[in-house]
């Protein structure tokens, strides 16, 4: 009898949940947190577990083998090359991206006709699916039919008795140095738009009065750019760099489609190597060990750049 | 003198813009041209790659649509994309509102935490997730992608929508609640109608993300009939060493350009989302 008296009407009970902010907040947030815990956090720890076991596609029991996988891959010259290449590709492409993005962003803060269309064209590489863009590059860098070959031949730069040698083909993807340069170029092509557009957003948000004042004081374009604008957009530039680095460092589509790591294994990167080991070779443990090499580097870069961004922001 | 300097400056701007436009768009231009090139035109290195040395042909487009799995890939991509958008919206809209309004300081930290999840790369997770997918019996099924893709789209969408909800004045809900609405009702009747543009942006990003994704699609699915565009085109349209180049390039550019165009329209909002963490967080 008493219980009916205590229990409020149903409608009222519902309303109280709909109004209690921490409960409602928890209910609203729970699915997202659960999804991320189940399919990001747990797999992350499973990856660590894999890396210290002999798990494979055929034998799925987890037998602890200590650091054997790491020792095996560290003794593999192909892995060492993949690690070095991944780092080299990332660093060189980021330097180029930063330089080019500054130029693009500086130009796009000026007035000129056809800006909308130009921005659209410059953004295309980043807006389109990466694997489809790389298909285009596969043709562009083809050993026999590359349009660059035709251009170079017709400029008298390639062919018998010319600067670039007697053959009529550069064979971009078949020669060690050129293949590495090609991969770097495609990374620049792919990530330059994002860095540029982030910098553009930063530059346009700068207080106009500040620039006007500098102009009144007699400062010229480049002085204003390097002494006033760059320091102001530095935090945003760190963020652009962070995303661009993460996307480049962990990418596998470019190398997988463009070179498959070749010629020989001269353009191998960690992502593709982890795929070849873990999925095609079936050695999940070794593959996971390869993939785990990403983590400390990413963590260090993320912490460093976010810190730098914060610190510059406060100043 | 000043007019000369002005003229030089304009010329320099156009030169730089033209260079970067060319760098970015050149592959797409060649892809479009090659789509209609005759075999004897394309496979002769002496031919000018920019013009049609022989009359253009539609044969390769016909081949693409009639004799390959291309339309299956397109359908698969739309299936996955649509379901992932629905899952992402259902989960990240409430989560974002919760972080923006209901959870206070604690929510702010959780928000940054969720954003950082966006930086955890698929390359790190694809091996354990492959095991998970096999365990769930979803390998070779499009459902594997439907289940896994929200792990990328939810963090970013939640972050973006959180910023969006924060920009709506609190007074609006408070006024509605004074009028007798519950917090829940105020969210649905006041906030949601104001958030349509944010929801559209998140929809576009999530859908394009499912079209862009490569590693998971490559790892989880091996049968041709279940492949999506991003993997089906580069893997299936190359038979052994035989490249059907015109069809291949057509397949890529037909999807790449429209996706690129739509994505571009929402780019500013994306940038806002990406930089929000650094500047205001």
C-alpha cells in the first residue's frame, strides 16, 4: 500500500530523468564512449597483446613469446628500410608541404579573379578518395606512357644526346631514387591542400587593423608576412602539421597502389609492411609488432605539437 | 611606377596560382582525357597526351559499366556510406550535446579525449580489428565496414557537433525549459532545428570518409562482389598485369570529381573543426 503512495506518476518519473542533467548527460554520452572503448581502446590493447604472441591467421591461440616478434622484425633489413623510408618520406614531405602551404595561403589572402575555382582545383587531391587519385598518378608515372616523358622529350630534355639521358623514358617508379621522390611528391600532392586551407583560415582570421598599422609604419609584404602573420598563425600551423604528419606517417594507400614497396623494397613503408606480414603472410603477431612502431612516434609528435600550439596561443 | 609594381604583383599571383592549380589538377585532367582515348592513341608514347590524335571513343566507358563489377562497387559504397551516416548521427548527436551542455568541465576533457581518438590511425588497429571481424563472422561482408567505420566518424563528428552546439546561445533552451519543456524536449524542439547545417556537414564528412577509407576495406573484404569503390577500382580493375587503363582512369575520375566537389563546399566547416581544439580548447 505504502509503495504506491511513494511512487510518483510515471509521466513525472520520465520527466525527472529527462531533466536530471548528469543522468541525461551520461545516457547521451554512453553509446559513443562504449563504441570507442569496444572498437578502438580494446583493439589497441589487443594489438599490444598480439605483438608479444605467436598468433597467426591459421593458429589463433595467443601463446606468449615475449619480444621475439620485435627481435625478428628488427633483424629484417626490409623492416629497417621500411622504418627509415616511412620517417624520411614523412619528414621531407612535411617540409615541402609547409613551404608550399605558406606560399599558397599567402597568395590566397590576396584578391584575384577566379579564386573560387582555383581553390576548388587546389583542394581536389585532398577531397577525392586517395586510392582513386593514386590511380591517376600510376598512369602519370608509367614506365612507358608517362605524360611527363612526352613533355620532357618535347622540351629536348630527355632522349638521345640530352640532359636526362639517352632513353626516351624516365621510368619514375622503377629506379630507386626516382621512385622515392615520386612517393614523396604524391604525399605532398595529397596533403598540401589540407595544410593550405588550415593556414588560409588562420591568415584570414588575423585582425585587419594590425596589418593596416604595420603598413602605415612602412612594412612591406614579406616583412608583414614573416614578422606579423606567421607568428600569429603559428598555433594553427602546428595543427596543420600534426594532421598532415599523422596522415602521411600512417598512410598505406599511396605506396600500396603506386609501388607496392618496390622497386625491390626501396619504397616500403610501415603500413604496407604490416599488411604484407599480418594479412597476406598471416603472421598477425609480427604484423602487429610492425604496426606498433607507429604508436610512440605518433604520441610524441601529437604531444609536442599540441603543447607548442597551446604555448604559442597563451603568448 | 606604382602601377607597374601592382601589375607585376598581379602577374606573380596568377603565376603562383596557375602553378599550384596545375600541380593539383593535372592528374585529373589526364584522367578525363584518357577516358575517351582510343587504344592506338593512348599506347603510343610519341602521341601528344593532351589532345586526341585519333577520334575519341566511348568504348571504354561502355566496357566499365557493362563488363566489370564497377556498378556493384558503387552500390556497395552507397550501402555502407548510408548506414554509417545513420549510425554516426544517432550516436554522435546526443554525445556532442552531452559534452557541450550537460557534463560541465568533466565533459570538456572527455571531448578532447574523443578528438584524440581521431588521431589513432587505422594502420595501428587493422590487425586486431581483422580478428574481431573474423570472430563476429563478418569477414567478406559489407557489414564489417558498417560496424568499423563509425570508429573513425564518431570521434570527429562528435567533436564537430560539440563546437556547433556550444555556439548556440544557452538562453534558447533555458527559455524553453521555463516554458515547461524538459531538457530532453528542449534539445529536440529547440536545438535540433537550429543544428540542421551542422548535421548536414557531419553527414557529408562521414559519407566521404567511407568513400575515402582504404585500409579496412582492403583488409576485411576479399571477394570482388563485396568490394567498395576505393578498393574495388584499384584492385579488381587490374587483372594480373593487364591494366584496362582508360576504364580504370574513368572509374577513378567519375567518383573522384563529384566527391571532391561536394567535399569542397563544406571544407571551411571542416577546417573550423580541426583547428577548434588548438585555438579554443
